C-alpha cells in the first residue's frame, strides 16, 4: 500500500510524507497493521515504521524502528467500517486479471468536515482497497 500525507503543525510548519507499507486489516477486531518505509517529501529523511491503528479506541500507535521510539496519537477522523447509507456511488473498478479479479466500488463519503473517496470490495466483506480523505483543517 502506498500513502501520502500533508499537515500544518501548530507552529505553521508544513510537513509532507509518503511511504509504502505491507498492510493487514482485521475487520472483526477493528485493527489495521502496517509495516514499511516513510520518507519526508522535503528532505527525504527515511523512517522504518510499524503502525497499528485501533478503530475501537480511535488511536494510532507508531513504532519507529530506527530510533526505537513509540508514539501514540488520536485519529483525526474515525475510519469507516464500511460505506454509510448517505454515501454517493462514484464508479466500479476491477483489480487483478483472469480468475483472480476483485471488483471494487468507489464511494464519496462526507462526514463532518471530511470528504473521503473510498473503494471497497463488492463481495459483501467491505475490504478497503483504496482511500483518499481530505480534511478542511489539518
């Protein structure tokens, strides 16, 4: 999975990162696990990270494998467990080829000050395939 993010810190400094991660999702426990590498977009500083997101308590736990530091933060928005009835259907997309295909549906979801484009599997399991979330205030 690839990610990118940009935030404005309280002191006005802009921070932007991108990364690639191995991704695991446990819908029954409400947990996301990621392990990979993140880079600062401005100075290319590399960080080897393990990230656990707990949807039940709204927390993100990040372990920096280089500095051996662990950080706990609050999710800026509560993640979707699936698509709410108020979402707007955008399109479908097929991943894979031959008999190894997954059909995903992309939805526009508006919650509070956030706008998300979320693609989930059509098979009824609601497996997240892609997601892009935009916040009015970082």
